C-alpha cells in the first residue's frame, strides 16, 4: 500500500512560522512538526489497520486546517533567524581577575549551571559540556540549536533551546520536557516545581504547567524580555520598561516597578535582582519595592549573588565584573580577560561566568585572591580546550527498550479523552495522580521504566526523574 503524505504550514508576518506533516504508511501514522526549517519533533503511532490510521490522520489535518494551516511545499519558505544577544565587547580597563581556569566551548555561551559536583556550559552551537570543578570534561551533549539558558528545578536540570523546546537533562538522553509554541522567540526561562515561565523577544510572558499545557500568556508591558524568575507565589518578568510580578496560576498582575531596560535577572528568597542597561543592578522586594541599587560603569548583562544576598556580582558589556556588599558598596571591579559575561553563578568562593568569547571561566572570589589581583598578582590561567570531536545532535524521541522491570518505577501511558496521560503502575503510588513525563515519547498503552518518580513540592502529581526505557 502506498504511503500518503500531507504537509501543511502556518506562516504569519509577525507570528507563527511552523509546519505540520502527517504520513500514513499502512497502519502507522507518523506526525512531524516544529518551526519551518527545523527537523522538528517526530511522533509515530500504530493502529489496527490502514483505515483507522487514515481516519486519525484526517482528524489531525482537519484540526490544523481550522487553525489556519494550509498545504505547502517543503523548503520553499525559509527558516526565520533566531534572536541572539549582540554585545560589542571591549577589553576591560580594570586589572585582571584571578581566573583559575577557563574552558573554551567554541561559541558564545549563555547557559551556565554550577553545583557541588559539576559545572555546565551551553553555547550557541547547542553543545552542553559538563566539567568537574577541576575543569576536567566529563560529558558532552548537543541539542538541535543554540542553548539560551540552563536552569535547575529541585533535582532536575533543564536547558532552553533555540529550537523552541526545553530539554530535561536529568537522564542519559535529553528529553523534551516542554515544547514552547514555535511563534515564541524565547529569550529566557525559569522553572519552579514544574511550572515554566518564558519571557520572549516581544516582551511577552508565558506560564506553562507540568503537563506542557499553557496556564496563561500576557503581552507584557515592554519589549525584549531578558528576565524571568519563578517561585512559589509569582513569576517575575523583566523587560524594557522594568520588572512586573504576576500571580503564577492566573497571570494577574501583582505589581510593576520601573527601572532601566532589564537585561538579566536573578533572585534570592526575598528579593529579585535586575541587571539594567542604565548601568545598575536593582534589588527589589518580591512585592515590587525598590530596596537597593548597585552602580556599575557600563550596561549590566549579567548578575548573581552569594547565598542570601551577602554579595552581589555583576558583569558589564566591557568585560568587567563587579562585587558589591549587601548595602550597595562596591568592593571591587576586575576584568575577565575572556570577554563580557553573558551569565554568571557564584558557588563556594568561586564566581563562574560564561562569556561572549565562548568561555566558561572559574574566578577565585575569595578575599585573599581578590586583594592579590587588585595589587596585580593573579595566578596563571589554565586554558582547557573543547574535545576535538563534537557530539552528534541528540535524538530525544528514540527510547531504549527493555524487558527488565525490576530496577525502577513502572508507568503507563493512557488516552484520557484525547490527551495522553502518564500513570504510575508500581505499588506505593497514587493511581489518580498524573506524572510529568516527556510528551514526545508518549504512546497510548505503552509502559515505561523510569529511574525514579518523585512527588512534586506542591503535591498533586509526580515527576519522572532519570533515565526512561520502554518495556516490551
């Protein structure tokens, strides 16, 4: 029986630019979808016979046509460019910081994550490298497009990608945890207890729940929204007009505070910090009250704090980094020696920065090291090169198959009135709770073996953690 293919596109001048392809091959229905010009995501489903597969395909095509999709020829429309932050970086005039080591990732880097075990950097080529604190490369993975940011949510680590997806990095293979609408040009994201906040190029703000379904979307008060931070109560959104707080469930505006145009954001338990084009890091209470200002000498492109806000760090567009005490007094200013800091994180007397030059640099931020650097005495930098062989892009929809259900938790995919839900089958778990689980590998009736299933902090659902294999 011949294969039947239907290819549709939806392309608007200032909006959606995406495709949807449906292929029926005997009793198998394959759907491929994503941004025009990308490979997109692929989902295959088996049906009892060709007639049922064709009926399911017709239903999917009809739904898309009603939303404005139309038949098209693949390759005629071209991929739209993704927004990149452009900094004309100049060399800092300050003395050089005490850089202990720097890893050359090979492309400008936004994404950074540091904890007690490892350091991660994600660059514009989509490569995420994991190193230990001695700069030994432990692993690499390559996402389909540039990495915008890397964020932690409890035990989970996620990477926002320029292909419009958010990948869960907790297993051996990255999985698509959230598929953001292709028309949204992601600038930044944050996740708290499974709720995703997304800020975008147009200044909009979007909240997505643990099932990858929109809670709400707002146009925002400004444009170029480079800041979003989430906690138990609110989503904090930084854009060209300042910072706005939204209630996370409904999206109702809680407050708005004007600042300079926000270029980066950070948060502590009781405060949010906005790095601005007006050369300031502004500290706000989580009710929107301006608490403190930390003045730099150039636009601020990144900021971070020591735990509890004891120290506030900033990186400017001229390759300098700063440290302030909690009261706002500038303690020091030093040069990175490897470009302007796109992002930064402080951990255990070390300041880690990722830069316009593509480096992940580890800076000794202890008082003795800083005093020595201010006097012109810095350690010899250890330069670390990326592995010669770059990793191949991941294939997040491919799932290993196993027959051993002994080591892990068994879950099953069920069709709940047209929506595929995941339920725990193993003993000791609630059957009426759903499981946060990658959508791209869900198949009705399939059973999977997951390393762990953990209750969410807010309760009411579980979250899959670690490796996922399909059970025979």
